[in-house]
C-alpha cells in the first residue's frame, strides 16, 4: 500500500467513522437518560435519507402506508392527551379532545399528499426531513416505550427491535427496495488533496460530526435542559424530587437522538444512497461505536466510531488474506465481541447500579 493509497483509505475511514460516531451518539443519548438500548436508531438514519429523497422528488406513495402513519399519529396524540389529562374533565372538553384525535387522521393524509406532490430544494428537504424524523422519534417513544406497563429492560429492547422492523416494512412499501439518491450539496463532486480525492459530500459529513459533537457538549454542559437530562441519567428518582419530569426528559432524549440520526441520514444519501434496509447495518455499526466508547459517554461514542471506521477502512486497503473488503464486517463484529468480553464486568456493574 503506497502513501497516497493509505491517505485515501484514511479519508474513507474518517468518513465512515464520522457516520458511525453520530449514530453511536444517538444510542448513548437515549441509554444515558433511560437505560434503554434503542435498536431502532438506525431506522431514524434511514428515514432521514428517504424522507429527504421523498421531498426532493415527486413520487407516488401507496395509500395503505399513509393511512397507517396517520393512525399512528392519531394514537400518539391520544396517548399524549391521556397522560397529560387532569383528573376531572368536562364532557365538552372530552368531546373536543376526541375531535382533535380523529381530526389528525385526515390532516396527516392531507399533509402527506402535499409533501409527495411538491418538490423541495435540497437544503429545505434536508431540514424538513430532520424535523419530521424528530417528530417520529417522539411518536415512537410515546407509542412504543411510554405506553408499556412496568416493562423489563429485555422487553424494551424487544419493543425497539419490533418497531425497527415495522418502520423498515413501511419504508419498503413507500419507497421500494432500490437505493435512492438526492443531489449533492455542492456542484463539484470531489476535491483533490495530497494526491487523494475527497468527495465534497464527505466534507459535509466531517463537518456534521464535528459540529454535532461540539454542540452536544455545550448543550449538556451549559444549558439547563442539558443538565436536566444529565440529572435523569445519574439519578432519575432524585431528579424527580427536584422537579424534573423523567418521562419528559426521556421524550426529549428520543427526539434528540432521532434528529441526530436524521442529520447524518440526510447528509450521506447524496453520496452513498439510501434504501429501506440500510438502517439495520448502520444501526449495527453505531451500536459497535457506542459499545467501544461506553454507552454513557458521548465523547467515547464519537472516538469509538472514528476508531471503527478507520480500522475497517485500513483492513479493506490491505487486501491480503482475511484483510479484504469482504471481511470488514467480520472484523467489526469481532472487535465488538472482544470489547464486550473485556468490559462485561463493568457493564454488569453499571446495570446493577442503574
């Protein structure tokens, strides 16, 4: 491997590592607040890419998935009203609340009809897709997690896996099985640097990973909401006694993780494309990144993602024996097993304390 080839593979590794880092951040944000490992995090990434594609292209979405989505929205609104209701409620107000829930069904159908019949430019589509996925993250928490009655950690993990399968099936029906691409953010496809080429979209991936990491550190360190989230992560019961609602903090954590997933999903779609099934693989890599850095450490997840991406890329570049592109997933999973074996005692201690 020449120096130019090494530098090129290093660029690829940092690019993939930045993707894995942001996905790993989604895992750590939810786990540090709720002690839940959200295996649907990869589907948030997929939705960010596919929704940005939907908004930039006028496509024909089948009616059944939109009906299912509208019913889910209505159910989420109904559950939220149920949890936020007062103990005494008048008959008139109860009728108004029922009307709001039922009225959300045709409203959601109308919004979907307008979205897939109107083409947005790339920046607007990316921003809107991120906001939509943030809403989906909140709905996912209200429907799947908050509605569960005294669930065990294993039950919650199974719920997130089932939700991921459900989202994947809906996405397959809506957008098909072929990879979809959105236009690149810059007119130029690539830039030359030290004899190697950097795709312009890769620069956006680097920038997103750097900015999101910095902004999260500022958010959790200097803002009251961020400190409230950290308080729930350390001691939910104590945070509740201080006037912090752990359920509200959990909802914010799911929305924030969904937004971060949608950010990277929208950014990578112009370069790598996105299909309904890619969220599973990306979520798996993000899980490995979070495992490497520790599920309670945001900076650790970023470093773990970068390490994973660089190792996988260098292994691909060696091209000898088991060190080839065909085995890069094997090495990633082997790395995960080694880390879990080495940190099993610490993970058990964290689970006991939580």
